[in-house]
């Protein structure tokens, strides 16, 4: 018997779930520091261009494939042509591998939130010299398991309905607090003062492309899967709302981080250490720091959780569609597999210090799966969808075959793959260098 496919309860629910997917650790921690090291405010130019010209068209393509086939990524690709089944499986594999280490970081965030709540913030070294990160990895796995197991409406949609408004409220409160601190203006200047000469550097452009695709969660079959639970809403309008919310939240996050860092006289260029080393020590130094730290990490946890949930839905839906497996069983199987995949990353930041080529395994996973794998997956989606799916069918989903749709199709078929190839080359060079 074919089961009725679940649907979102409303357009708002779908949009909130997609914002939940897009807004993640990447917005709050990665975006601000990438802006900081890539020309400050000037970086917003290539970033907004990447989002609008490449991110949004790819988002719409994914939603269109999902809605028109009514299936998740493997079955949808299979219905475009049997030979694309394997391509669909690659995407499922990449998302699962990313989720494995994303849950490790989600666990760190949860641990930090709790440590601030009980008023005992931890040093990153001490935390990762224990086995606590492993426990928190299991806890974050358990949380996403419970959420996705409950279904599209009762799990994924409901989580975002509660968590996204809370996230935005905390964000605005922290921005207001941070901007009124002494020396805050210095931080804003460091963050946003444009250095347009940096735009001549191709590295700044590939950084913008990479960050835009990562931040919007496109090219991973997530929006494709989400699209398969959609009915009639305008994909263009939804896409723009999701992209705008994602970008705005990322920009605001920088307005929390940099003023705080400057107020406490710390180093703004800490890069990767920014969230787990620099910021906690900023919170320790300022008034109400414990409360602010707790709020900050709770916000980050909400962001990470809704992203992780959306990633988990990709393999779960694939298993349900391909084998007619009930959701509960599919979720259990997939989470068990993902915890195993994430285990080496989790262990790499414990007393065991599991490393490969002298690099913590998690850092390697972030590079191989989260950077290279993600770009490769997006390339597959753009090519299979843009070149092999019936164009009329896509147009029907995105509002007819007018000039606007022609422009999107051209962007998807030529622009997006070209940009992804350049970004791939840039990332490979950086990895080799
Ligand atoms: N977009 C999420 C973030 O900004 C991360 C993510 C990447 C989520 C890929 C899903 C897929 O953190």
C-alpha cells in the first residue's frame, strides 16, 4: 500500500523549517569571521551576489524537483533517469558524513550552554581533554533522533516553530546589548568597514560562493526533500524569504560577536577559535557575562539543532521512499549509522585526540565532506536537475516559462556549475597549500 505523503501544515511552517535548516553554526560563528578576514563590509558585495544569483536559483531547482516528483533525493533522481540513482546515493552519503561531525559540534555547543547556565564556563582545552564531548555528542544525536522520528509536522516543523522565534529574540537582545558596550564601535568598524580593494582577490570571491552555498543549505538534497512535502506555494517567494532571513541573521550575528570581542580587548582574528575560546573568555570578563554566555550558546544550540534535523531528514526520507520503511525504523537505523560515522570526529576532540595526517579527524572531515563533498554534491544536483530533468516540468513549478524562468535556467545550467567548479578549485588549492 502506498502511504500518503506527509505535508507541511502551512507555508509558514515550511518556511520556518527551511530557515531552521539554513540558519546554523555557519551563520553565527563562520560568517562573521569570514567577513572579518575577507575585506569586512566589502565582502557583503560578493556574498549577496552569490546568494541571489546562484544560491536562490539552486534552491528553487531543488524545491521544484522535490515538489514535482513528490519524492526524496534518491527516488527523485531515479525518476529523472535510472542511471542517476547512484548520484542520489552520493548526496545521501555526503549529508550523512557531514551530519556525523556537525553533531559533534552541536554537542560542544550544548555543553557550553549548560556550563554557562550553571555558572561554570569551561576552557576548551579542559573540555576536550576529557570524555565529556563524547557524552554531549550522544545527547545531540538523541535529540535529533527524537525530533525526526516524530515526523515532518510534529517533529521538524514543530521544532522550528518554537526554536526559530526564540533564536531571533535572543539574537536581537544580544545585538542590542553588545552594541551598547564600551568600545563596541571599534568592533563594528573592524567587522563592516569596507576594504573594496580586497574584491580584486579571487580568493575573496570563492570564499563568498562557498559560504553562500553552505549557509543556505543548498545542494544537499535537503530542500529537495522539503519540497516533496509542499503543495502550491510560490517557490520564488519562499526562496527569497529564506535567503533573506539567513543573510540577515548572519550579519546580525557579527554585530554581537565583534563588539563583544573588542569590548573585552580580545583578538578579533581568532578564526576557528572565535566561538569556543575567544567568546567564552569575553563573556567571563563582562558584566552579566554568565547570562549572556548562556543565551548565546542556547541560541547557537537552537540554530545547530534545526540544521542537524534537516540533514537527518535526507537519509531518513530516502530510506522511507526506497524501501517503504516506516519512519520510526528508518530514523533509528540512520541515526545509529550516523553516530558510528561521527564517532571518529567525536573522539578527535577528547582525551584520545584521534588524528589523521597530524590533523584532528573532525577538521579533516570538515574539509573532505563539509567543503569538497558539499561542493561536489551541489554540482551533482545542479547538473542532474538542470540538464536532465524535463525543463517544462521545472518551469511549471516555478511559475511558467517566461523570461524570468529562462534566466534561472541559464543560471542553473551554466552559472551555478561554473561557480561551483571555481570554488572547488579554490578549495582544493587551499587544502593542498
Ligand atoms: N546551513 C547550515 C549552517 O549555516 C549548515 C548546513 C550545511 C546545514 C549543509 C545543512 C547542510 O550552519
